[in-house]
C-alpha cells in the first residue's frame, strides 16, 4: 500500500494508518531527539509529544515537503521547546578540572542534568542522505553529543539538520521559521565548536581500523580486569592520558597515575564483586553492563553502563553511567543470578 493511501486514511482519523506512516522513521526521529536533548528518556518524551502534535496537525500537512521533512520539523520544534525549559546535559568534565586524588566519599550531584548513554541497536551505520557529513552512528558518539549540549538551540538544530541529516539551508530555514542566512550563520558557529571539542578521528573510523576481534578482546579484557581485581591487566589496556568519569558523580580523573589510583581504590577493591554483560554497543561505541553484589550468595545488581572510547586498540576514556535506569533501554536485565560466571580469558 502506498504512502499516499496511508496518508489519506490517517487524515480521516485512522490511527493504524498513521502508525504505519511514521514507523519507518521512528528510529531515526528518536535518535534526532537524543542528539538534541542528550537523554534517552527525554528523547522518548519528545518523540511522543512530536508524534502527538503530528497526529493532531496532520490535516494541515499539505504535502509541499516530504513527510520525513515535516516530521523532522515537528520533532525539532518540540526539542527546541524542551531545550529552552531544561538545563543542558553535562558530563563531569564540563563542571570542573579533574580530581588530583581519589575521592572515596563522592556523592551524586542531583543539581546537574547529566548526559545519558544511548542504545544504538537498529540505527543505520551510514549517512542519512548523500549530502550528510556524518554517519548516523558518528553523530551519537559521546564526544559529539556532549559537544552539542554546549550549543544554543538554534546552532544545535542547524548542525544536526544540515550535517547529520542532510537537509538544505532552505529546508532548515522553513523548519525553524528563520532565513537561510541565519541558518548558515548558526551552522558556521556550530562547526567552530565541533573543531574545538570533537576529536578529528571518529570512533566509527577507529573501530573499523581496530577490527571486530581486537575490539572484543579489549572489552573482554576490561571486564576480566575488574572481575579479577587485576590492576596490571587493566592498566595494560589504558592510554597514558586516559580519563575516567562516572555521572552522576561529579569527580573525574585524568592521566594514567590518577586513573590507576582511583581504579585500585574504588572499582578494583572497594565496590564488591563484579560481573558483566556480554559486550554491547552504546553511542556507537563499545560498552558493557556492570553488575555488583556486596555480599556472597546474593544476586548481581545493575550498577553502571561503561562506555569505552578507544584510540587504536587502547582505551583512552571510560564513561561509567551509574544507575539501573540505563539498563532496560540497552536491552540488559536489572540483575544477574548468583551463579553468574566470570568472563573467561581471551586466548
């Protein structure tokens, strides 16, 4: 059945026809909302609001643009409204310098709106259109999404719509109710921020160069080091300038000596007994779910999603997103049984 037939039926109040219209675009629209807002939860709320607005306003869609363009217009405006009323999402390094010594009594900062991880299952690995500069997975990498949160809403929208989604300046001007000149100006300012904050080599390019076998070995080595409390094994995986952060904890660590001291005092010896999920992907990067138990015989409970940033085969950044609320969106259970086995060594 053609899109026009579904559209005609949807305009007469057929909810199933409307659902069929938007379903092929739902995944990419959700990712768009995440880029704009930096939170999978906020992205889901924004997408639901956008689809509700689209459903209610469908009779006003005259077909002068594509349905995709119109839905992105609605979703972008919802996200801009949300961004105006909420604090920008942050990572610990946005709040201040790295800690020079391990903070053992670090407490979550409830005053900060934290950037969250994003499950990328089902998201295309290529570009949205031939005109786009970034691959879909490149544009959800932690560095890119964190950078977006530093931009004013109009610059954030212009960059995502032009460089990630491939819309023209004219189309974006219509979406944002402004002029192409204003769009180009916002885009130029946003690209300056990209140059300053986003590494020149994306994680997608790095992962292709490393290859699947070495990538899996790196993630498994990370899991094995934590589960065994093996400092030397963990250090062998890290770069000299490695960083480690744990939102919503505000303190973070930079450089191998500081990260090693933190790792020895906290995850390797001070947390309890670790088990981990199989390697997964979050934000287009290798990741793993970490589970802890504090006493023998109990179940292992969801603790953190650790997203790894690689430089070559080594880890240059660990971002541990603490909280069981992150697990379901990544398809992970909230607990592992007491009999869960350790990750086996890679041979």
